[in-house]
C-alpha cells in the first residue's frame, strides 16, 4: 500500500483555473530553474502580456505569455489524460504502453524527473524518479476505475532563464487535488503543492516567401513537490 501511495503522489497538471505570473524566485540564481525550490506565493501574481528573450542564434524574441500559458496548460492536460489511461483498470497493456510513449513526448528529454512524496513528509525526503520509470511504475502498481484531478493557486513565473543547453526555462507552481476510485468508491486521495519546470525551445523555419520566421515549442521538465496532504478516504458501506 505504501508503494502505491508513493507512486500516486504525482499526476502532473497546471490547472483549469489560472493565477498568472509571480515575482522572480531565487531559483534563477542557478543555471536553470530547480523544481524543488520553494516558489513565491501566487497571491503576489502579476499578469504580463509578453516577455522578451535573447537567443544567440535568432536574436531578440518576444514571447506572447497568453499563448505560452495556454500551451503549458494544454501539455499538462494531455499528460493527465495519458496517466488516466495508464492507471485505468480497463486499459490493455498495449494501450497503456502507447499512453506512456505519448506522455514522454511532452517532456523535453528522457532525463526529466518527477519527485515522489509521501503525505506528511517534507520534500527534502522526496524521491526523484526519471519520467519513463515513473510512468512504467504507474502501469504496474496503480490501477483505478476512475481518477479525478483538479487544480488551484496556479502561478507562472513571468521570466525565462537561459540554460546551458540553449533552451529557456521557467517555473509553474500549483496545488493539485487527486482522487482515485474503484467500484465508485474513493480509495486514495491527496492534495499536493508542486513546482514544474517548463522549457521553451526556439527554432526558425523558412517560409514560402523566402523569409525566415521564428517559432517556439513548450515542453515539460522536472517536477518537484513541496508538500503532500492525504485526503480522508470514506469508509466503505457494508451491505445489510
């Protein structure tokens, strides 16, 4: 049961509601953001329309933050859907494997990690696991008829830090409520405070008019945990 709880500590998502932006955290003193670092309170959030980044090859690039937030949200919702397939009792092994492969494409590379926490234990004791072994663990050890995930207190850091790989990094923080049910009965639930490193990759493409145009894609990276709180599990009703 403990092994199942540890595996369940992450079903990543940024959310359905949005609290945009926040002051730049101390995490930016490093070469790239650290998902384990505690982030400023979302109550200090400030909405920015755009952010300008400087690429060595492509020069100055203006990022529409509304589009960035929408893309980050889209990626996370997709990840939640894939994990729903992986952990569903009705999923065949082949379908679960397909969902794992699809989920991996949302991450910047195979070295991205997920911190697995246990309720009531501070994040310094959480265990970082690479994303593919984590997803495989969910397939082997975690099965529900239904999962429900909701999100709140979502905040986007309104700046990007350029990493040594040439990509640009930012951080999203949120609270996630997760429940898993079998036979219409909730069997597990928690609320977890998380920090997710989001990667923005830029590239240029030549148009039909011969003019090069700059594009960018958003990927997920390391996912850190600040705190996990267990939800009370209802007592199963006995038949008379």
